[in-house]
């Protein structure tokens, strides 16, 4: 019992830590905690449809051998695209519609809470099955990776809400870039023909974190609440109602 509780604590720890980090970075107009909690829980739930779709695609494609192109499809489509689309759906149909989503930086905040919910639910399964070693490894790899993927997606979703003319383009960019980096991360882990290439997973993670830091800094600097002035969003970028 005590060991199970310890493993659960280990599985939750990186997600909670990174949630606190992104919450702290939203320093000019913080989002309501209950909405963030709901986003996190929806992220946890998004692992259910993601797992179902991945299982369906695996059975449908039924790869007879593990060739390089099969790994590409598994990494970029079955894992990357499926998981990022499921997370995007939770972001788009929950937080995106709310009046509290009132500046581009909020796209990053809500996307990260959804992404960390997904990562935490996934982490619980891996850590309970694999033990402390897996928990420590994923604390510094998989969970930060999901955080970075979410920042990248949220950056473009935030822009999409407040740039109506480029809405679909930015949403597509958000899903595409998150999927591409996610797929690259998974590809170098999945391929077994060249074991040394697994080190490139770390390179992808470092690149994703660097991109996420730049994205956060840019939208922080552009915050309409930066100088404690409650500026109104212009008519060209109106708030959407909760019934949109």
C-alpha cells in the first residue's frame, strides 16, 4: 500500500510541478483555478479516446514487420497525431470558448494544463507498471516533453482566437507543429535499427523546450495586462461567448 502511494506521488509530481510553473508565468492576469483544474481533468480523460484510436489504428494497419516507414507511421500518426488531436479537442471545446480566455498567452496556459493532465494519466500507468526507475526517467523526459508540445500548440491556439483572419491557419499550425515534434521524439525512441539514434530524443526534447521558452516569453511580453491596465480587446478580435 505504501509503495503504491509512493509510486502515485512520483507519477503526479512532475505534472503538478510544471502546472505550478506555468501558473506562475501567467503573472499579469491569472486564470481561475477551477477552470484550470477542469482543463487538467479533461486532459486526463483525453487519454481514453487517444488509447482507443491508437489501438484501432494498430489493429487496422496490422504491421507485419517493423520497418522504418512503419515506425514513421506509428510515431507521427498513430501516436503523435492521435494524442495531439485529442488534447486539442479538449482545449478547443472547453477553454477556448470561455470569456476567461481573454489574451493569447491564455492559450499556452490552458493547453499546458490539458497536456499535463494527459501526461499525468499516462505517467500513472507507466510508473505503476515500471516502478521507481521509470518514474524518475519520465520525470525528466516524457512529462516535460508533453509540457513543451502543449506550449507550442497553445501558442498558436492563443493567436488563433485573437487573429480571426488567420484562425484556421494558426489552429492547423498548432496541431501540426506539436504533432511533428511529438512524432520526432517518439520516432527516435521507437526505432531499434540504430540504437545510437535514441540520443536524438534528448535533442528533440531540448529543442522543444527552447521553442516553448521563446513562445512563453513572446506572449508574456505582448500581454494586454502587462502594465496593469485592463485594455479592451478590439472589435477585430472579440471574445467568444461560452455558447460558441
